[in-house]
């Protein structure tokens, strides 16, 4: 049976003023707990949790707003299930934040686990992230026009495996299931293979005593065992239907290959691979190791009292930053929080991303990758970027308008003889009379060449964009704007230290993504709670126990208010 209390409904008198000292009560009302109670609790998706329970039949649920709030708080406080249940029952500040009466509260671990399962089933973490952020942006009157973007690596709750341990663990798990469910098939497996993997996982080989050649030989031997089991079991439906066989085959495909009849361990298996069978969704970043990452877009306007993270996109570790920009922009656009200026490091500054941002009206402040040719930024050099090109269009096949840019002036300001555009190569070819070029004072520096009796130059539009960007990067204006990017590094560090984002308590993509999103939303709450003016505004507009507070303001202590009313 559903149990929902409107979090906007408050008691006549604030019971917390009775049980706390004046100092403790003032501190409670100036902390994140007060902001959570007045502004965030009402935005939590308790109604969607209620859809899983019948309105009449069954035992009453725990109050669903408080349960949704507890799961939110649990993540950004980095609590275990037991710690969250204890906080619900014993912590006065948490009870205040959840709008609970500080008496006779009970909660067990199983209730928390069931609520977490419902959160994941309905994918409520993303909704909370968006709703909490939108509420805080509105309350703080945040300027979102300037943002900075970066990714940070994180680990799920899994051990880091080398390739030998990865392959041997996949084999052990498969053999354990076969032995448990099909003892006859297990007895037919080579005894040398069975005996090797029957030992405890940490003592299968004892390779720490081996030299490099010994480790290489051992890796090859484990790979051959892997190939043997995959091939032997692939026609047995009782085996291939098991998850352990699917993992066995997947590890073999990623780590090994067959060259004739010989099994060869791949020298570079790539990043999109299983790193630990306990968390098959975690992948490998060549620089940072196994795990996941999250793309974060944070405000950076100097006019804001505090900066908040507006978009969080969790990903596996092998995904590239350049490909993530589109997802971040789509997420910001869905929230109506698109910036006019976005600062990011070189990984995001590809030409495709730069063009996408320009089409959306966003100025992407990101350095171009690769070495900058000297002649592209030299003061006295002429390049393809110095030709004046006019965007245009023409009617093409099927009566559709097609882009058709043309050159209208050379660096000397002269109109070319003709200009043609090749849409396939995205290049403009400019043709000029050689006699006109011969009289030009810029002839010695101009990139034109003589071909077929004409002075010609070919403009690659991508190259022009890169030259233009590199010239801009030499300006003080660009350098001043790009300095703002470094501020997100401290945000990444604090997120990991304050909320436990660096090493999560869960594993598996659904659990990891939920944890990441709630931790980021909680970080925004903590940052907003540091703005004293916001808490003062909330205290004036929506304080709980308003009548009791009125009596306090008039000079009578709140704890004596019932006596006053009785008189």
C-alpha cells in the first residue's frame, strides 16, 4: 500500500527546535539539510516509486518521499546500506532533511535494496539529476552562458586483473558451473586443465616468482586452455546457454586469436574489452586503467556565487572525449541550459565538434590538436584563410538547395576570374589571370601556383577553419578565456574526495551510472548550500513550523509554545 506525505506539509511547531540546542538548530537550518527539505525533497520522483505499489492492498510502504530522499543522500554521503538505515533511524539531521518526525523510525537493509532496484528499473537517477539541477539553477539565478567541460575517470568496486588472471578467472567460473550442473561433462575435461583451476583464485599459479619469460609462457598456456574449453563446449547447448560460457568466449575473442592451429595472445587487445568478469561493463582506458568515466559540464561565469555541474554523462572508460561532446550538448539542450561559450581541452576540439558548436551558436574554446605550422600563424604569411569566401547555395538535384560557397576576393582585394566548389572534397578552386597576379605586390607571399596557363589556388575549407582557429589561439583574448577551463580539475578532485566518486561501492553499468548521477546531483546540493544568501531567502519564504517560528520571533521560545496556546 502506498504511503505518500506531501513534503510541503509541515507541522504547526518544529519538533527539532524542541530537541536541539539553539546552536545546533541554527546550524541545521544553515546547512544542506534545510535546503534539501525545502527545495529538493518535493522534486523527488516519489510518485513514480508509488506506481509499483497498489494504493490499497498490501502492507504500507515506508514514506516514499523520504525513501527517495534517503537513496539520494546515501550516494553523495557515500554510505553503505547499513549506514543509510542507521541514519534514517538515528540521525536527527537526516530526519530533518527527509521531513520525518524524530521518533520511532525504523528501516532495514532489505527495504533499501528493494527501493534501489526500483530506482534502477525506472532510471530515476537521471531525472533526479535534471530536476535538482534545474531547481538550484532557478533558486541561485545562475548564469549558464559560460561553461567548461571535462571528463574524469572512476572505478567500480572490482579488482584490477592482469591478462593471466582475467583469463584464468573466466575459466574457473565456467568450470565451477559445469562441475555443479553437469558432473559427467566435467569429468571428461582433461585432468590437467581441471586440476590447474581447482585451486583458490589467488593461488592458481603463483606467478609472482616467475621471470618475464616464465610469465609469457604461462600466459600462452592459459590462452591454450581457454581455446580448448571454448572449442570443446561450443556444440553443447547446456554449456553455451550459461553466462559463464558467454564470458569465456568473449574473453577468448578479445584476448586471443587463432593463426592456423596455433593460439596467439593479442599484443594489443584494445580498450573495449572485459577487464574483470565481475563487472563485464567496465572497459579499459589506455592511460587511466579499467573502469568508467563521466563527462561533466560545469558553469564558470564569474558572476555566479557558486558553480554547479549542469550535465553529467556516465560512460565506459574506453569511450573518447571527442565523441562525447554531442551527448553533452544534447543533454544540455533538453534541459534548456545550452551555453554561449564552452571551454574544453584539446580532446574535444576536433573540427567536427567545432562546426557542431558553431551551428548551435556556441563558441567552443578549445585548442586545435597537432603541431601548428609556423606559416599558419606568422604575421607576414599569406594562407588559404586570407581569401574572402562568401557562403552561398544553389538548387541541386531533386530541387534541393545545396551549399555552394565561392571566393569573392583574394588577399589583395581583387576579384578572381572564376571560383568553383567541389562538394565531395569540400574544396574551392580559384582561378586568376596570371598577368593580374604578376602585377600584385603580394605575389611573393601568395600561395597561388601556375597550372594550365592560369594562376590557381585550392582552398580546403577544413584547413581554413584550422588556420583561423590557430590564429585566434595566439590572441590574449583566447588565452584569457581558456584559463577558465582549469577550474574544473579542482571540481573533479573534490567530487571524488567528498562524495566517493573515485571508487564506487557498486559494480555493473546500471548501478554505476545511478551512483554517479546521484553523487553529482548531491555535489550540486552541497555547493548550493554554501551560498548563505540562498538559505536566508529560503528561511524567510518557506520555514517549517511557521507558527512556532512566529512565536519565537515575538520573544517566546518555541519549546514553550504549547503552554502558551493552552493558556
